[in-house]
C-alpha cells in the first residue's frame, strides 16, 4: 500500500470540524488538531489523524466524557496535580504543560501530573512546547497494558513513551520514544497495510513470537495473553529487561505521582480509560547560563551525530539519523 498525501491545512480544518461537531470549543479543537497534525508531520502516522476514529468511538461509548472539566486538586509553586475527569487528552495536556512552563519561568522548575485522562497523542508535542519557550521539557504517559514484562506472558505495562526536548541551533534536541519495541499504533498501521511485522515485536498468546499484526489486535480486543515486547525485545539477551525498567519508570512518574492508575489498571473495562500523564519544564539557566547550556547542547549533540556511517552508501546520513526529522523535512 502506497502513501497518499493530503494538504496539511485541509486535514487540520477537517479535524477541527469533527470535534466542533462533537461539542468542543474552538480552543480545544485547535489543541487536538495541532497535536494530531504534528504527529503526521513527524511521520508518526500511528498517532496522527487516524486517531480521530479512536476518539470519536471513545466519545460514543462514554470513555471520553463530553463536557468534562479538569480540576486542580493539589498545587504548590513548583507543582500541581490535575484530575481530568475522563476528558479528552490533548486540551488538558496542553494546559498542564503550559502550567509547568509558567512555574518553571518563575521558580526554575515546574512539574504537573494528570490523572483520569485519555489518550493524549504524541508525548513529544508537549516536551517541544517547553523547548519552544526556551526551556527543557519532559513528558511521559502510561497507557493500556499491552506490553509483556521480561520473561512474562501477561501484558502488565503500557507502551509508556518518554519525550525530552531542549532548545538548540539549528534544531532542538528532541527525543520521543515508546518504552516498547514499537507503539501499539504502529501495529494498527501494519494491519491496515496488510504487512507482516518485520521483526520480533510481538509475543503471541502461546508465548511464541508472532509476525501477524492482527494477532496484536486480537490480544488487545480479548485481553488475552501475549503482547508487545519492551525495548530490547524478548528476554535479557538484547537487554529487554532495560526496556521493562524504563516502562516501570514511566508508571512511577505518571500513575504513582498523580495518585492515579498504573497501566494494568487502565482500560480494564471498555468504556473507562483513566490514563495518567507527567509534564516537567526546567529553566536550565538555574544551573548555568542559558546561552552556555544551549550552546553545549548544540555543539555536543552535533558532534555525537557526526559519527562515521556503518554503511557508506546509506541514504541515512550521519547528521540526520532520526526518522521524525526525515519525515518532517519531506512533508513540510
């Protein structure tokens, strides 16, 4: 299946119209559209406009509560806890990260956690919000349990992404990664395309590797054994236990700090999600001058990225190795 390209503005307008018809304010619709379109521009199709189907279905079954109003349940000068009350994820997450940014500008650091929320899109969007305002940004979220622990067969953790972004020239440092070998949405993309999984991404219900993305859809729908492997893959040989540890770290920051749920408690019934998010902004001028920090970030990461290529004929040059950056340039 090949790609079909659509005008960015038309897709943005369509997204706004869909959620306007579902009763959302213009501001909320723009937040949702901005996050979804940013994902598609970065080549993360699993979290782009295709997610509208998930969101509208979630609205229909009551997983996302129309008209839900988020509530600040605890706040200090450097932190806050927000209960989203089952609202759609993007507007409350944009507000939470902006709150963390505002606190960091005043106090040097801001930490905001959100509980009882829904899918919020790509974690990197929120980390980049801080970088765009001259700060270091971090965002994480837990998800429905779809990932098997090392040597386990019952999915217990989510795909649990971690994102970090820091200003730099000519481009910021930007990391956005699942703590599983792939996010769940990538399985959906492969299933839609009728493609076989290219690697050992998935454990089937009998404990053997599966290369059929439809097995993942079945496991998720039936809550059966099996699931996606953590980063590093199956077992300890390629350090799958490290991906397992990173996933648990996200649970600590999201589910535990917010007083919410961990992934094994998320979406245990079809119409209740209750995911949790973590947002942090840091004014790095608190540790050294802003200019020196940004300069060091640029020079040192650029030096690291100029490693000799393993394959001289490769089209992936050493200074542009990241798939999101390649997609952004191609689709801009």
